[in-house]
């Protein structure tokens, strides 16, 4: 046994298990199984050309050495990114804790109550600091959150505005440059015209439906927008404000000025800069817009006993249901980072946040006074943390960089200096010394922080915030540590049992992949730092792009999209740019099979495409003849086909090359959804099947953890003809020579977590990656073989094999009064998270075991499913007082004096022997979704509730 091989640790089944697995499946070898699963004409002819795999020890030494090439300067660049003090208690107990980072999106609320409470705290923090009525569970970054605000305000235009096609959006010239670039990308295909200008000279014309303002402005100016918003509303123009969250502990919140939407990033609340991400963006608005709001909302409801419980609210808003009619394609959040930011607010409380905000402001005032004495004058009439000063930039830059300090150089004689929570008195004096040396002036020393303020009286916050119990009771480390642990115990994560979610690939997130995220030379770099200061990052990111090119067979990659849905959108936007570059402005039809993931049509609609849905056969495959008819019918306007491969039904369709050829023959390009890439790596690839572009879910196939609903990374890989159109960034240029504008705010998206995928590929190497795919297929077919005598398997390949996932058909059980939801909830009693429920087919379970699960764990899950099937067998349509209908069973039920159920306590909570030694208790009974939607509450209870 080669104990230093990472593949040995990542892949679950042992060599000694293989004969048992083969016998159960009915094959003689792994190669036979793969040959019966994947069509021969798309199999790769040679191994992936990747470097030899590193051991874990070699990789960690390598990444430390690479990290040392990054230069961690003091950063005063600002522009929405600031050094933050990460409380160690949060770093150790959440950021570095698999109990938090390996959890899945909280679709199964009963086993996610801890995470849901943590997100509710986050939502409350956002609502109260912004002064708004409702907030979501986070978005991806500030730039894309602003774009979502634009989409929402466009959607909620008045009837007359829609009738008259009012399409102009005013954008303040104070907006962050990366936000403007993302707005430009999103606006064009939707037919929105951006007008950038000075808010003080805006004419409030009836041609505008909305305006977006920045608070404070990109270089620190603080404006009172009350008059602007009042006048805008008088002219039926709604207003979004992109706000700095920390400043709102000191400044009047935009909600109190009348804003309709407030967006921004919570990065300053204890999240490392990480060369651009991941960070949790926030989105807050008025309650009247709740059904148009993008992303997830966590709401309060009750369980079967009438006790308080939490769950994801208003699911009917989501793109999975609305598809091409959705205003957003968002299907994830940045939950792990939102949890950290919310816990930062819990730890510091309202008084602590005010203290931090006041200290940051006092630092800025003190620096302004000292620079003033040097004859360096700052030009902001009011500011919170950022000074805009006049000085010879080239002289200052030379001295600053010699002292390992970064400012933002606006032009030759203007410098922006953004201070932050970590700025000390010594740091302030270092800045003064830099300017004194650059200008040849005698030095001035700051002895203590100033008491005066540069915030006008009318902009000083007077309203209270975060008065709830949770924000005022956990200020010692002991208290917070125990609170975090209390919440963690309510959540089922991969550190308890397998999470066999089809389409979601909940595989091992190895500790060696995760460790570098805590290293200061990786997590402390500003995304707009001079590129030569990020040499380690540049080497790592370029290498990861090359690795992904090899895996996909493509020529170019961008890592900028920071979710799978953003990857879809980015892929379609490069296709759009390609057609436009050839003068094919009319090519706007996108063919999408009816079996596609709900984000596909939503993304295509966002890219300005006309969606034509094509049929699937009774076997669940693409109906090639219907596709042919549609491709020929629309050949003059055909832009793209969106196809998932292997299919959403877990099958390698043998007609895939015929399908891609058909699209190319009719002038279109092929976008392949990479959701199921875990069944392709090393065996086939998107280039081989004839795709032109694919997105990859690095939080699935390439081992970035799901984090309870995010972070994600959704890079796109493209062929030679699409490389020129890969997206850029307005500050750090990226992409091709005909690059589209930004897809997300940071040049490389969520760069910090790309380390995880880089580690995954580097430690597995070609053979390890290929074996990971083979074993994912092996594990899926073993479970299929064990379960298909008990549950019908809905689809399989031409030789009866599943890909890396399969669908169990539970629809017939309705005759016995059992719904698929009952099975999902009953699995909790057995210690498991349910597979994917009712996707892609209602009334089914889609199971994906991944390669990381060993045979004992596969058997435990299969034993649980078979035991549940026996419980279904004795159920009747008339009897709803059964172990299935009452699931999940809580500890409170089991320990109550009274037991009024027609089955034993042991049958309820310990139906199989293995459960007793590792029992996971759901903390609430089955939640009432309808009650929560009828009585929407998405923040902590008001203080009165505790009195």
C-alpha cells in the first residue's frame, strides 16, 4: 500500500473490495464497467498530460514556497476590498471546521437548523445596518449584487414604464470601476442603457427607470442622497445604493434616506481579501419586492409541533421554477462567508461595531490632519475611511513600494488612501513618513487618534441596530465558541455521513487542500495589488487554467465566474460575442432540452437569447429528431445549444457527437453544462464530444467544499475560436484580445479557493483523476445494483449502466400515501442527508455517491434505503400516523413521558443497529413551508420578544 499517495486517501473503496463490487454489479473488471457506461467513440485515446502527482507533504511544501512569492504589503487600495481582522475563534471554529464547510445547501431544513440560524443572524445584520426591510442569504460579490439590483428594478418598473420601454439606468460616476464593468456586461443583452454621470447634475428625466449610487463614493466622498432619492421617487425612478457595510455603523443608512435596494459586500466583517474572494455580498430591499429578490431567503416558520423552526423561504421565486421567466439565474449564495460575517457581528455586537467604525474614522481624520501639515491636502468634503489627496503619484509610489505599502493611484497627481480595521497608530505614522520622504518635507508624528469627525451632523447615524439578544450575549471567546458549537451540532455535514446528492457531487474536501487558505501569504492579498506582488497567485492561477484546459481538451480558461450559474452566463456571453464579431447579430436562438437544469434557460434569457425547448425521449435522452427539426427551423438565427453531459438523468447519450455536429452544421455553437464533469475527467471531455465551451463546478468535481450553500467557482473553458472573448477586468486586465467586460467583480473571481482545486489536481495527477472518475462510476453502479430490486431506477444507459448518478422512481408509492418527501425526512432518522429530491423528475430521488465513499458507507446508506422500502411496503393511503409520515423524530419526542405513536421508540430513532453508536438528532420536527411563506419573517425576533 503506497501510503503517501493522495489518491489512496481521496478514493474510498480499497483494492480488496473490488471483487465484491464487481460481483454485485455483474462485471469482471473496472474497465469492462467503464466500456459499458461510456460510448467508445468519445473515449480519450491517451492519458491526461499532467505533472506527476505530489504527496500531501510535497504539496504543502510546494504551496508554502509558492506563497512566499506573494508580497503581502500594507494595503490601502480600497475599492471595496479591505484588510480585515478575522477573529481567531471564528477562523478556527467555522472557516477551518469541516462541520461548517462541508455542509450542503439547506434544502433539508430539519438537519440544517444551526446554519439557518447563523444565516438569519447575517440577514438581520444586513437589514439593520442598511435600514431596509428584507435581506437575502447573500450573493456572490458587490459587482454582481449591483447587477442583480439593476435586474430587479428593471423587473418592477411601473406598467407605463414597461409599456413605453423605459430602459435607462443612471449610474453615478462614484461607482466602483469593477461594478460598472459588471453592470455593462449585464445591461447590454437585456436592452438596458447605462448613463454614467454626476448625481448632482442628473435631470431626473422620465426616460430613466432607476439609478445606482455609491455610498461612500469609490474614493471616499460621503454624500447625503436623501434629496436625490426623494426627487427620483417623485419622478417614478427607483434608487439602488451600493454601500460600505462597516461605515453604516457610523453613517445614516441608505434605507433611512429612502433607498429601494441596498447592496454591497460583507468582506470587512472578518473575511480575508483572498486576492478577490470568496466574500459574501449582501442584498437588501423593501418587502414589496420580496418575490422579485434574487437568491435565497432564510425565513422563520414552525415545525409539526408548532415550535419555531427555520427554512429557505419563497422557493417559488427561484429560477428552477421560473426558468426563462426568471429575473436572475442565481442558484447559490456565499453561505460559509455569510456565516462568518454574521458571527463577526455576533462577536462584536452593536457597541463593538461602533467602536471599530469610530476607530477607522478617527484614523482617517488623524491621517488627514497630519498630511495637511505636510501640505498634502485631501479633497473629500466628508469621508468615512478614505482620503483623496493631491500629490505627485510617481514619487509617492516609489517610496511607498520601497516600504511595502500600496495606495491607489487615481492619476498622476491624485492618490486614494483607504484605511481599515487593522490600521494601527504605527501604520498611520508610516504613511506620513512615506509622504514626507517623497515630498522632501520634515516628518510629522501622530501621537494619538483625533476626536473630531469629518461626517456631517445630518449623516451621523442616530438609529439603534442589533439590539437582539444574540448580538449582545456572545462577546467572550468562551461564549462564542459554545454558541458556534451549539449551532454546528444541529447540522449534518460530511464529517458525519455521506451526502449522496445527485448533480451536486458532495465529495471529500481534503484537509491538505484546505490548509493553505489560512496562510497569510495567500489570504491577505488585495485583488488590485500590482501584479508583480502576486507572483505566487499568478503562477498558481495560470497553472490551474492549464490543468483545466488539459482536463477539458480546450484552449483557454477564465476563472472569473464565481458560481456555476455565472459560468453558464459567461459561456453564453462568449458565444454571443463570437457571433457579433462575425456580424451575425441575428443569431440569438438558444436550444435547450426540456430535461435541462433550471438555471440553463434563466442564463440564456439573461444573455438576451430566445429560448426554444426541445423534447426528450421516454428514456430520458435528447430527442435527436426533434432537435434536428428545431436546428433546421432556426438555422439562420441559431446561436447555441445548451447540453448537460452526461445527461441530467445520469446517462452517457451515445448520440452526443451527432447532436453537436447538428448544431455546428446549422451555424450554432455548443455550450456544455459541466455539472456532471465528475463522470468525464480522464475518460472523455467536452472537446471530444464536440462542445465549444463548458463551465466547470469547482465546488463539485474539483473538491471546493459546498460550504452550506457556497462558495462556488464556475470557470469556463473554451476552444480556440472563443479564447479572444474571455472576460476582462477594468483594473487588472485579464481575458482575450476582444474580451467581454467583467462577469464578476474580481479579476480572477474567488481566487483564494482556487487553491483547493489546484491542490486536488496536483496531488491526484493524471492517473488519480481518472481513477476518481472510474470509482465514482463504480460506486454509483454498485448502489444501483443493490437498490434496483427495491426501487425502480428511472433511466440507464444502453447497456443498463448508470453514469456517476442514478434516479430512483418513488412515484408509485403515492398509492400507499407515501411521498418522496417522506423518504427524505425518514433518512434523517437513519443519519443521512437525503439525495436530490424531485430533480430532474418530480417524485424521484437522484443519488450520487462520489468516489470518496468507502464500501461500508455505501452499504450503510443502501441498508437504510432498503429498510425504508420495507416501511413503505406496510404503509396504507388511509394511515398517516406512521414512522414515515412523522419523520424525522427528534430527541424531545423520544424522551417525552408520553408516546402516542403506533410504533416503538426504537423503530422511530434506531431502526438499524449501526445508528446507535453515532446517532444524529434532527433538532426540529418536520417544518411547515407553507406557514413560513404566509408569515414571512427573515430576521431575528425584535428585542420585545425577549422581554
